[in-house]
């Protein structure tokens, strides 16, 4: 069965800096793939390549069998891949509802229909009570949830979550973990960048480890957690993993 | 051939003034990331100061530069402390609008106080020229360029050889890091805006014997300063110096070879082309 | 629909004003107000909603003005037809300019917009065969407006201009209303808040910005043609000059960008203050603009409307 997302020998250079080198993996429909690695491993760069913010310097990316190298971000979103941001990006002067409507408008031209979809997603993440609040005034936990609601409103086939638990306390992280598991039950495929190893182990079916831009290891959580190379990569520099 | 050399050289000479104005602008941008749309109006203030010093006290414009520069420095510092400082964290578009407002206030106040009459500052050597082989170069223009060179050299020395100069450059490179190193970045902002204004004032003083003096003359200087800075690269002083000379030369050659009233048009077209093709400029380290 | 009620009431009241007010000066002030409102609302679409601060909108104003004037002058095409041709021309130029300049961000876009307007102004100044250069064009006699066989107006008093101005202002306000509630409006505001995030949510950046610019340029050109015919004379500095662009931006900033009511409030403040100080300031009336913009940027960058909205929000949620 063809993978939903296939990353083949992707490299990305910025001048002389090799941010990604020859990275390959595939993501089957319906799984949660964890993408981990110490800071600076090239995880966000990979996301940016996949979602079209810049093309890979070499290699190919396939989504649903279609080669999407060089597609702009809006086209990638319309194809069914949506991403969240490491540093949250709320549309500050718009309300929580309006933020989500923007996402929903990806699939409909009717604002009324988009509002309906938006409210539904806000209910999923638990923010429907905050609908009229300006996004700029939300605390970090709610901003992360808003971003999730916003990408879900675009009716994606796959979502890429970039450190969606970064900066959250234990309770907030737990809520996000539940959301990831709920979203998985609804059939969405997910790729999750995270530093919180407990969360990764609980949510992911498979894990890809990046280090210094290259793929270091791939396997099920049990394998990865016990892999000495992975531990060396994290302990070798001040990674940030909470195992 | 003589015509080409003549106009190219004259262009380079006047380009020095554009460079001065541009250096001021780029200094302000480099240190505070503020785009000062009132730079041309500060030149205008410098022109009027010079004019009145000449008319009322008989001081030669090329000498009164030493008075005009400190005066404009104080004006710039005052503007920074009272107005600019408050918008350092605002949207860049709002910062631009604020400086546009300041420019409007300066030019219209000049209109109220001095009327819109064109003034001419003529000295004994206003129409004399110096011969260089087959070429004749206007004397005021020559003095203008020489003093510009001196001021630019002094500024360069200040930035590279003094502690304060280092502090300014540090703030321009990385504000937070500089602050962590003990640099008083608030003060650097005041200094930068003051210096930028002083340079504009110097440009005004040097150009007063050459151009008509009237309240709206600032607008053209602002736009030219922007062309210079974008061409040279936002934040690069050497770039602004080069840019000024290039623009001066292009303008002069366009006036001779295309049409006199098309020279401004040519400069703006160059501007658009640079913005579109290489927005970081020749030597720029800008981030868009 | 409740939000439409105050607008409807105001429209009806304003429509009845000429029945009670005969003073040509008062009607003149109203007409200036309608023009300022139309221009503010036009700029709001691209500057307020999309966050692209063009300080070169005089380009479309002037193209509208010159287009309609030249068509009347040379081809004897009545203004009510000529205007639409001028508007179309302005939109085409705007789209070309947008295609080139929208890749620039923030202050660089501002600079490019100023350069474009200046280039067009200098072109108008120098292309003397077409535009008469600095001497400008005096409006040829505008033919009487006929419907069927009857003459509706001779354009000899202020009243017909009053009603046209009112209709134009209401039209531009309506355009703002419709855009704000539409998919385009949501997309533009998303672009304004965070362009990259917007892009990643499926928003086509260039298409959205260019659509907004086309709408904005069309309305601006319409207002420009109208204003030109009202004044009766145009020359490059007056219609392409940066003061025209600045006034449009100011009207929105003072009132509140990105809102429908903001430009109306801004227009009222700007026009009334200008007129009140005209005697003492004469040619320095822009001083008022300068002072106003400084005060507004420092104390209420979201304009009057934004300031009041903030107060109301604080009262509603004291937490």
C-alpha cells in the first residue's frame, strides 16, 4: 500500500550549512510518526521543505503519490497537509473563532459553512467557550490548542505538529496528548516533532531520529528508547530530552 | 568624451551629499531598525540654518557646518527621546507613518515661519569654477565634496576607533547581545538618531549654496536617500557612500544624455529595479 | 442586520440635507467629506484589511482623474461613461504594479508604492502631448445629464455633486462591508496578521492581495474622477502628489484601520480640522495632518474606533 507521505533522499542546504542530508522515510495512512532529535537536527527545516516554504536542495517528496517538490504552502495545504508552528503564530487581532474560520475557508467559499466547521473544531479542542476572545490575548496553552483547531479546520489528511507541547505544563501537555490520540482515532495521519519522550512513546507508532541533519535511526518506540546511538546523540549535546 | 567626464564628475561631486544623507539614514536604520522618512526634512532644516547664519551673521556656509551639525544633532536627539523612542516596538508601518508625520510638521512649520518663497544663498564664489584640463568643475560643488569626504572619514574613524563607535556598531549588529554586554542601547538610539540628523544637517549646509532653498525641498532628498540606501544595502555605511556616488552620477548622466526633466524619473526607476532584483542592495546585510 | 440600521438612518438623513441646507459652502464641505470618506474606505481594503500600506495610492486617484478628463476633452465622451474606462485603466496598471511589488514586505513595499506614484506623476508631468504637463487640464463643459428626453441636471449647482458624492461614499462603505464579511476579507486579515501562517493555511497570497488592490484602485480611481470633475481642473502635483496619498492613509489611521466606520470618522476629523484651520494655515494645512498622525500613532495606533473598541472590551471583561 502506497505511503501517504514519502520523503526520498531529501537534502537541504543553506549556503554551506547542511540542514538536512539524504533523509528518507515514509508515513503510512493513519499512523502517528514521531520526529525527534537534539536541537539543530534539522526537524523544522524538514517540515518547511515538506510543506513548501522552500524546496529541498535535492531529493523528492511525494504526497499521495504526487511529487510535491516546489509546491507553494497554500497548494500543499489544499492537497491535504497542514502544519503547526514551533513558535505559535496566532492571527492576533482576530478572534479565536475567526482564526479557525480562516482555516475552514480552505475547503469552502461560504463563510457561514466555515463558521460551522470552525465551531466544531473548537469543540474538539475544548476552546468553544473562548470563541469571541482575541487570539492575541490567549495564554500559551490555549494558543497551541487554537493552532491545532485551525489546522484541523482545513480538513487535512495529514497534520505536521512542530513541538506542539513546547512550553506547556504537565496538565496542558496531557490534554494535547489526548487530542493527538483522539485525532488519530478519526483517521488523521500525524507527524509530530517533540522533545517530550514520554509523550512521544505514548502517542507514536514509529519514530524517526534526526541528528545533525541526517537520519540516525528509525523504529518503534521501544527500539528507539533503548538505542545507544540515540542516547549518545541526546547526551552528547544539551538536547533537551526529558526521558 | 569631455561632456561625459564633465557630467560624470559633477555627478560624483553632488553624489557625496546624497551619500551623506543616505549614511545618516542607514545609521538610524542599522541601530534602531527605524526607517526615517523625515531625513530629507532634516536636510531642509540644515539648509535654512545655514541660510540664516549666512544672511544674518555673514558666516560662510562651508564654515557654518560646524555650527549646523551640533544643532541638528540636538534636534535629532530630542526627536528620538520624545517621539521615536516610543515606537521602537511598534509595527514598522506605524514607525514609518510617525516619521512621515514628523516630516510633515517640519516642512509645514518651515512654510509658516519662512513662507514658501525660494531663497538663494549666493557667495562670492557661487558661480566660479576650477579648471581640470578640458573640464570645469563648479567651486561650491568641489568644496561640498571635499568636506563630505572629511566628514565621512571622521565618522568612519569614530565608528571604528572609539569605544562609543564600537558600542553603536554592536547595537546595530545585535541589540540584545549588546545590551547583555553592558551597552546602554537606549542611549545608542539617541546617539544614532542624533548623528543621523547631524549628517543630514551637514548635507543641507553643504548643498545650500547650490540648490534653491524652500520648505518642500526635503521630499526629494528623502526619496533620493532611500534610493541610495537601498542600492547600497540597508545598514551598510560603505554601501550608502557608494550608492550616493552612483546615484549622483546616474542622475547627472541621465540629465545630459536623456533629458534634464527625466533625471528624477531615472532615479526612481533604478530604485524600483533594485527593490525588485536585489533588495538587499550591493553590500546589504538587510533582512526583509 | 442590526449593524446596518445606523448606516441606513445616516444615509437617509444625509439624502435629505440639501432640502434644508442651501448654503453652497456647507454643501461644499459635505462634498469634500464624501470624497474623503470614499478615499479612506478605498485605501482601507488594501491597507487596513490586507495590511499593505501603500503610500502611493495617488497613482490610482490621478489615473482616474486624468483618464476621465482626457476622454471628455479629446473624444467628447461624457464623464458617466468615461469614468468607467478610466477606472478600468487604473485597475490594469494597479494589477501590473501589484504583480511586481507584492513580493516586497513591510517598509520595502511602502517605499516601492511611493516610487511608483512618483514615476507616474513625473510621466504625467513630462508627457505634455497627452496631459498638458504642469499646465494641467481645465474640464471641458460637462454635458447635461439626460434621461429619456428630460434634463436631470446641468451641473450648475452643488446639489447634483452632493448626491453623486453621497452615492459614491455609500458605495465605498458598502464595498468595505461586503469585503470584510467575505472569504476575501478573512483571507486579507490573515495575511495582515501573519503572512506565512496565512500561506500555510491554504491562502493564495498573490491572488488575494491583487484582488484587494484591484478593488481598492477601482474605488480610488472612481473617487479621483469625481473629485476632478467637481474641482474642474487637474494638474500632476495636485492629483499624483504624495499629499493625496498621505491624506488617504491618515484618514484611515486616525479613524481606525481595518474597520468600516474608521475611515468615516477619520474623514470627518481630517476635513473639518483642515477647513477650520484653513484661514490661519493656508498652504501649511498639512501641518494638521502631521500633528494628528503623530498623536494618533503614539496614543492610539488603532485609531478612534480601535480605542473605543478596546475600552468596551475592557468594560465587558474585567479580568
